[in-house]
C-alpha cells in the first residue's frame, strides 16, 4: 500500500499506519531515522494533521516509534528485548538496543522484609533491607517500574548512592565487589492499576508484564528480590529452549 484510498472501508489513520509499517518492514525507514512531521505526512497523503497524528501516536504506543521532545519522532530499534539467557540489568538491556536508559528514583529507604521477601532472600522476616522504588525510562519514555529489595552486610550504604545516575548492578559489582551470577525470574501478564498507569503514563487497564526476580551472587547467596511492572507493548522477553529428551 502506498496511497490512502478515500473509498476504502479502512479508516485513513489505519491506512497511514500500514504505509508506515511497510516503510519499516522494507528497510526504507531504518531504526533511528526521523520520520516526516504530521504536516508533511498530511500533505503527502492528502489527510488532516489530526489523522496523521493519530497514526503516529498509535505507532508510538506500539513501540515502533519514539518521540524526542523538541526533535521529532523516530523509528525505534525494535521493542526492548530482555533476553532470559544471560543475566543482564535494565541499563544493559536498553544500551544493547542503542537507546538511552534513565531512572527516576521514587523512593530509597531501609524497610523490614515481609514473609515472601524473607523467604526469597533467605533471611528472617523483619530484617532490614535496602528498598528501592524506581521508574525506568528509555529515551525518556517510561518503560518499567521496579521495586528492588537488596540484602547484604552493609546494604544501608546504598542509601548514600546516587541511584538516579548509576546502575544498581554496576554499583553492586564494581563498588561493593558483589558479582551477580544467576537469577530466577517469573513472568505474569496483568493489567495496569491506577498507580502503575499514572507512573508509566499509560491508560488504566493497559496490558503490563509483572516480573519477580531473585538475583544471586557467586556464592549462590540471594542478594536482590525485585518486583517489576513493564509496559506490555514496549517489551519483548526472549528465551531459548533445548529439548533434553526426545519422546519415546
Ligand atoms: C532488571 C531487573 C532488576 C534489577 C535491574 C538492575 O531490570 N528486573 O531486578 O534491579 O535490572 O538494573 P540497573 O543495573 O540498570 O540498575
């Protein structure tokens, strides 16, 4: 499709979306490319700016485009992929996609472990942990909310760290000498509640992915139990599987 058909039963914004998708599929528009403005698209396809805006906004929401304030709208590098084979953190995942990670610390404090957290981190309930609530962004777009609970001897020193500017994993490994070796992670589909929707700037009831991760250091000691909520339309989780045994 390369033109918008007035007599088509398909709405015009939808036809424009298909045209733009095709440009990406064929490689005519490459990741990082600036796409034409609403006005240019409107003129080229004989549609209103409003219609062009609706098509662009939909593709931003689907993660195919991203906006940079004052600069325009660009083609994304693909949805962010969190591969479930190697243990990586948010900063690494986003950088691997050629995007710019950033963080807003919502709160950072010492708090007592509840029963589930205590079990995951193999400590007594009520034990004080470093609790970090962060909004994670890629190219200034909210992507996930993460609630990390960290336990190690001296973890209260993390209160002094600038976690807005620094990766937690990097700090733990390079400054605290705690190499992160493995993790277990559960994924669950869900819908954004009021608070999540507000922080992630998505409509209440949007699809989200909940993850729960326990991360271990080389001595097989759990160090972090993290609960995260990812925008469902901006993230892909990727895993590889090997068959251990063939069916008889
Ligand atoms: C992932 C994990 C979190 C972890 C974070 C570390 O997103 N789900 O459990 O805390 O990465 O990311 P960073 O090193 O960028 O702080």
